[in-house]
């Protein structure tokens, strides 16, 4: 057997091992998606990771107002937020919506005032502001309108004289 034939056989064996590994990884049993209340006694949180029976949580956690209306629905994978989270005002209107990836904001993050008027619309990549960022005052006028490029903000940021202009009463 010459060098080229041995090389071809070795390459074929490597391909078989690689494909077998992919198959075994792909066949690994996925955790069961579970929908639970935040008050579930089995749910534990340590260093920001939710778990049940010492296994990272996979599913959705639902928080309720005292009247049992939905306050928040958050999806988790490996114990961290993954996918979309929604929070609601006590009147049932949407208060907050965000997309998460590995526990960090990733995508659009929006907030609304209790009357339904939009408060913020921010874009994130891997937990950092990126792209167009907007916020509004309760009367609907623009409070901030800027773009983040390479960690620098360009436009109306809503701050004056090096101090932040965000007011809690605006929220």
C-alpha cells in the first residue's frame, strides 16, 4: 500500500469518526421543556443560574401578580434567559419585551408606559447596545434618538452636561 492509499484510508476513518460523533451528539436526549411558576419550591437560583434538582432549568418561568394575572413570562435554557421575555403591567398591557441569548440582551429590547405609549426601543448584540436606540417621553415626544457604532453613541442621547437626563418620573 503506497502513501496515497494510506492517506485516503486515514481520511476516510477520520470522516467516519467525525460523522459518528455528530450522530451521537445529535441523539443526546434534549431536556424536557417545563413551564413553572416562579414560586415553585423546586426552583433554585445560584450565581444567576436557575436549576431544579441541581440541573440547569430548561423551560419557562412565569411570575404572577397577587391577583394571579401574568406579570412575567421568561424562557430559559441551561438556567439562563434564552429567547423572549415579556413583562406586563397590572392592567394587562405589555410593559417590557426583550430577546436574550445566553442570558444577555441580544436583539430588540422594548419598554412601554402603563398607558401603552412606547418608552424605549433599543437594539443589542451580545449584551451591548448596537444600532438604533430610541426613547420617548410620556407625551410621545422624543427623549433620545441615537445610533451606537463600535461602542460610540451618535445623536441625541438624552443627557445634558455629562449627567444623565433619565428621570424616574418619566417612566
